[in-house]
């Protein structure tokens, strides 16, 4: 269990880091990039191939990020003076070109056989008790800073709200969510027993499950609308409940991470390194998007003609955003390769880009915290459905995988209808399809 949770943290942090680059390009600058995985591919292959020649890991990672940024420079010079749809088309094409180059240039990338046996960070590191304590302390500092930022966010939301009312509303939302989880669990248990007993055919069982979920969803959407209409400070209560839930889950994940570091393994060391890098890059991005440079990016996203009228070089700012987002994705590619310990072209398919889009849209475009939240929700969904649905849905493994993708698609449709700006996004900053 501990090892699986550590791997889940690594995958969640890797995809969150990868999606931060996309959020910079689209959420803050308005650049529609449907080939973001190309930057990850370049970063991953550059890092592992350079380390195989004996180049130190930090230099290899920086080289991978630099080459990913160079790819962004080449894409930008060829497309950024055109309309947004051309950029979307070209980036998809570039991602497939990069993948096919990795597949066919066997002299460089070993083709479909893939690359393995490359050096890994902290692989042969054998910490003593004092060093393990220091690593746990470093993880504690990162988690503590995250809780501090979370507490600041809560205080901001409750600044003009009555605290007793917010607490009362948080309890109401807690009861709402708790009852929904219990009912979903009850539906799951009933369907599991029906599947095991084979009392119904798979077609009837699937139809019954669909009717139960649609009915339950309709009832709880109606209840949510009633709560929103009757609770005067419902948003503050929902925020307080969400933060409380995240805090509890965060402490549980932290305890597992700290225990994994105490019983040190390679995955635990990689987890700590990735969490620290993610925290540093997240902080730098937050500083950048709040700086004059970031405000220019937002102005370009809203109306680039206004930015041009103010004397800003719009093309140059877009190019910087594309390159920086690509460099971040390149760093994520290095961690992706280190997590898998084996890479081949099949690991960099376009689906990875659209998973990043799911994360950004779900969390809220133009919000870095939302991207982290979206990554957490996405991987929590992946994990739960992987273990739960196979005992409920009467489908084989191949069809079950397609069914899970369909469900996340339906969830995205509902989110886009109910809250198109995402969970933490702002509707006035929505740029897609404008």
C-alpha cells in the first residue's frame, strides 16, 4: 500500500508539473497547444541519452529543458504570427513528428525497443538515520508551506463572511457529500453482488447501473441547486469544507511519504526530489505571473491588439511563454522517465497531452493552484476507477479502460456546462472558443 501511494504521488506531481507548462501557455497567454507531449518527449529522451554518456544528471535535465525550449522557439517562429487554430494544428503535427523520429531513428533512440538501464537520481543513495531525518524535515517544510498557503486562501475567502455561518454551511456541504459517497458505495455493493450472482445479464446490469447513476446524479444536482439558493454564504462554506477535506487527506499522504523516507527506497527519494522541484517551479511561476511580465501575458490573452497599442512586442511575449512552458514540460519528461525506468515512443502518445488539458480545464485555466488540484483529482479518479469499476461494471479490461475514458469525458462535459472556467478558474479569464 505504501509503495503504491508513493508511486501515485510521483505520477500526480509529474502530471501537475507537466500541466503547469500548458497552463502557462494557454491559461495565461491564450496559446492553444495540442501537442504539449512533444516537449516532454524531448526532455525525457535528452536527459536519459545524455546520462548514458556519463553527463551528470542535473546538467542532463537542464539540457533537456533547453532543447524543449528550443523546440518551442522553432514552433513559435513558424506559427505565432498566424491565427490560434494554426498553432493548434501545427503542435499536434509536431508532437507526432517527434514521436515518429524517436520510433524510427534507432541509432539515436533505439526505436521501439526503447531506452533502459540509464542512471537514476538517488538510486544508489544509502542515507543514514540523520540524513533520513533531514529528508523528512525537508518534506515537512514543503508540506508546511503548502498548508500555510492554503490557510491564507481560506482566510481570504472568509474575510467578509460570518465565521459561524461558514462553519455551519461547511457542515451542511459535508453532509451532502458524505451522503452522496454512501449512496454511491451502496450502489456499487449492490451491483457487485448482482454481478457475482449472475442474476441479471450483463446488458441489464449495465442498464441498471446507468439508470441508477443518472437518477442519483439528477437528484443531487437538484439538491445542490436548492442548497445554493437557500444558503446565504454557501460558497464560503463549500470552500471551508473542501479545504478541511484536503487538509485531512494531505496529512494522511504526508504520513505515508514520511514513513517511506524513513524506510528509504529509490521511489521515496524520487518522490521527495520531485515534490521539492514542483514546489520551487510552482513558486517561481506564481511570482512570474504576478509580475509585470505575467500581467502582459494576461493582457495578450484578453486582447493582443490592446497590448500592441501599449507598445508591447506581442510576438516576443508569446514566444517566451511557449518556450518556458516547453522547458517545464521537458523537466517533467525527465521525472517521467525516471519514474518508469524505461521509455519508448509508445509512452508519449497524444493522449498524454489531452490528459494535461483535462487537468487544466478541471482545475481552472489561468490558476496554478487549480492545476495542482486538477492533477490530484484526475489521478484520484484514475486510481479509484481502476480498482472499483472492475468489480461493478460487466466489461472486460479493454472495454473497461474505454469506459473509464468515457466517464471522465462525461464529467468534463458536466463541468464545462456547470462551471466552464473550472473549479478555481475565473469565468472572465476563459479564452478557449472565445
